[in-house]
């Protein structure tokens, strides 16, 4: 009697085990990698979940937000200015390199605006900067520089921490056009980050402009410009205007006479048509 009572539960346990294996086998059935019988997307050549649609390129992201991903072009990695020249492109950049960053030197000591050797259009840009820890000057005379994308479209660099100046000249402003959504500036002497997505303007074969320049800026982790259009090429005390130019141009860093430092600069060229 005792033997029979022991044997029956064992049979039940065996049955349950067989049943669970069957369920796991069912779960292990491969999921489809895509479909060829779904509806076409509106006005597109691809179907919903199209199995023949090209997959995105695989890259390796940086270990931190500051570190360049595998497909980035490193414009400054802490050692030298080999990717930069003077603004006219004729001589090596003369800014001071030290301790993993470079800095605008005093006037006459290799100073002057510098530019990349390479040209860029649509891009993702990461750049870090800091104004001097010792506060000198005020308004636009304090920790002032500028990032000129495609040589024309300025993203303002300024010590805007407790520093009153005009709204469209603040840190991360589109200079002379759009103030930032908020002032996200850190204290003088602290490193700050700009993460930028820039879309280049376009002209057709007849010279008619078909697209304006657009920019998104994240300053110290805070969105300060959200897909904002540029009014045109940046100017001082005048309304910006567009002038036709090549699809790719250099990146420039402005010498405004203040010892602003820069580090960890990299660019990813964006192929926006790859999503088509």
C-alpha cells in the first residue's frame, strides 16, 4: 500500500516534467527576423517590419558620454592639434596644449581663430569647454569663444554663470538669433559639455535654397536648443543671412581674447538618408 502511494506521485511528477519540456521547446521556436507580407509604409518602398530592409551599421559606443564611439573622428583626444590649422589653413594651430586640453593663448602667442583640416556637413558633435576659474571682465568680455559650424553658424561659448549679458549671446545661444531655452552654465573653471546634432543647409542645382540649417544642443545634459533653425550665417549686430556654400565646410573655434579651454572633441558624420 505504501509502495503504491509513493509510485503514483512519481508518475505525476514525470508527466509534469515532460509537459514542461514541451512548453520550453515551444518557447524556443525562433522569432521571425522580419516579414514580406505586411502592408507598405505610406509613400515608401518598405513594408512594415520589412525583412529585406537594410539593418543599421553596428558601432561600439564610448564607455562614457565623453568618449568617442568607434565611428567618430577624434578632433582632439588630449595630445596635440594635428587636426587643426590657423583660420586661413596655412599654418599649424598655435593654441596651448597642456594636461589633456588646449587653451586660447594670450594675444600674439599663437592666438587667432583656428579651424579643422577636415570639412563636415550633417554631424553629431561632442565638445567640452571651460572658462577661466578666475573671473575677469563681464558680459561678452568674460569667458567668450564660439563654435562656428561649417564656418558660418555660431554656437556661442560664454561664461554665463551669474553674468548678465544679452539673451542671444548666452552660452549655447545661436548667436544673434536664438537664446537657449535655459541657462545651464556651470561655475567658472568647471568643465562644460555641448552635445550637438547639426543638419546642414541645402541648395539645389539652380542655387535655390531648399533647406535651412538646424541644430539641437544639449548643454551639460540639458536641452537648450531643440531642432532650431538658423536664420543664416552668424554676424555681430546684424541680421543673419544665408549665402550659398559647399555641402561640407570646416569647424572653427573663435579666439575672442579670453583663455577658454577645450577638450574631448569628436564628430560623427551623419548620413541622414540612411533611414530612407
